[in-house]
C-alpha cells in the first residue's frame, strides 16, 4: 500500500510537470505610462507702430484639456489631454528689443510701418500622465494683460501631443504641435496620423504662438500767434496730461517733425520770462513721457513758439488726454481735429475757456489728434496825440513862412532904395 501511494504521487507529479509545460504562455502586454515634457515653448509676439515703445505689461495664459473627438472615415481619434498642465506668464517692458523685419524662425506677418517684440512662454506637462498611445489635445488661451490696451486673441490655439508605443508597450512623447484648426488629425493609409505627409514638414495651420497688436495713436499740439502786438519768438507753456495709462509705459516725444525746439537756449528772448527757461543753462525738453511707478497718469510741461508743433507718439487706445496752455495776455482760441465722433471731427473733444482741450484716444479716431492753439494780440496804435498837435504845428509853419516872407520883402525894398 505504501508502494502504491508513492507510485500514485510520482504519477501526479509527472502529470503536473507535463501540464506546466503544456499550458499556454500569456502574451498580454501592459502599457508603461509616460509623463509629458517639462518645457513645451511657444512665443508671444507683440506688433506695435514703429514710433511706439513696447508697453509695460504682463500677459497670462491658461491651458486646459481639449475636446475629445471620435474617429471617422478620414480622421483619427483625439483624446482630451489629461489634467495637470500649467503655463507661465510673460512680461514685456519698454526696453525690450524690437525688430523691423521678421527674424529667422519666427512665424508672423509684419505690416509696413510696424515693428515687433517677442517673449517665450513655457507649457509644463511634467505632471501629466499619458497611458495610451494616440493624440492628446490641450486648449491654450490668452487670459489677460495688465495693460488693457494690448489686444488679446479671442480664439484658442490647440496643442496636440503625439504619444507612441514600442513593441513592449513603453510609451514615449514623440512630438508636439501647436496649431489653429480644431479638426482631428487626418488618417494615414495605416490609420495613424497623416497630417504630416512627409517627415519633418509642418502642418498647414501650424503656428509658434500668439500674435497680437498694440494699437496706438498720436497727440500733437501746436502754437500760432497773430496780431500786430504778438511776439513770434516768445515761448509759451503747454501742460499735457495723459490718463488711463499703465505705470512704467513710455511714450516718445517728437520735436523734429513739427519744427519745435528740443533744446531751448537760456534767456532765449526778452518776451520769454518762464523761470525754467531763464536759468544758467540751456533747457532740454523731455525725449519721452514715462508713467511713474504706481501711477495711471503722467503730466509734463512743454514749451513752443509760433509755428511749432510737438507730437507725443505711441499713446494707447483708451488713454485720455488734457492739453492746457498757460493763460497769457493774448486772446485764446483752440481747435481739435482727429478726435472723431461718428466719423467727423466735431463733438467728441471738449474745449474749455478756449485754452484747454480734453478727450479720449479711440480706435475710430484719426492716427493723430491735433490740438491747435491760436493766440492773438492785436491793438489799435494810438494816433490821437499826433492829430491834436498837427493844427498847431501847421499854424506855426505858416506863421514862420509869413515872417520869413516879410523879412525877405523888407530886405528887397531896402536894396532898391539904396
């Protein structure tokens, strides 16, 4: 019996060993997830007029999972990007480098008369886990700008992340592309992504970032004097206040175009008695207006004389202006052009006491809002004194002529008597 037990046990062990070799081996492969890259960079372009400074502004973005799309006969499926993506902010300053021609590697169109500045923003996908091969989509948007005059793009950009797998199921983030069209990638003949027909070529709607404009306007102010008692070489003071602007912004002042003096010599003439101009050194007018830290307005006094114009360039849309000339013993008159209301120059600018003009720089205004000050000093030259003495003078002349005639006649008579 004991022998039979051991024989049975041996048979069972041999059977188990045979069955272990005969059992099918599992071929199932579990994907090895992958996290995204820590730095997917994109650019922020700011296009500005060539006479403007780059605005002082910080721009924020958001990145969220995009919308999943089911596969169809011509397009492959798109997965919504997993949660966890973040994106940083970018900051522009007036001292940023600007370009008057599109640089190599930049994707934008630069109109005539424009320049651009650029900054780089970074999308961080290191906290995002991809568990299947395929195309994952994220939606990138511009959210805000600390300078509200900076235009922001209302439409999103789409970041597609391409995840691939090797034969053992190890996933890899093989590429990313930023583009404007929300359509799913086109299927290739093998039902993979076929947007890029030739390796290394770009999608037709590929971009490298957001391109936005900073629309601006120009404010000019001029001086004309008239009348027979008006001084053509006197410097008049004009105070300019720009409001509703961002601290740190700078606006270029142009003296050359309007023939104004950027530097005024000390004691320029007998008519000019402004203390700032009559010091021991020449007076240098500011080359730019800079909004002080923490402020939303900037004020500056300028000086100009007959026939001169000063312009302030690069003022943002939405900024307010107030131009006030010092009151003098001249008759004031003020006219404003370019500050349009419903397409005309009348109605929007407010003129006060004929020596102050105020308004707002709007998108429908002309490129330049011009404030023209005309000062008249015209007098009637007194002639009454001359008229009062004239009859007396004429009488004296006649009396003198008669005396001379009588004396001459007497002398003539005496001559003949001799």
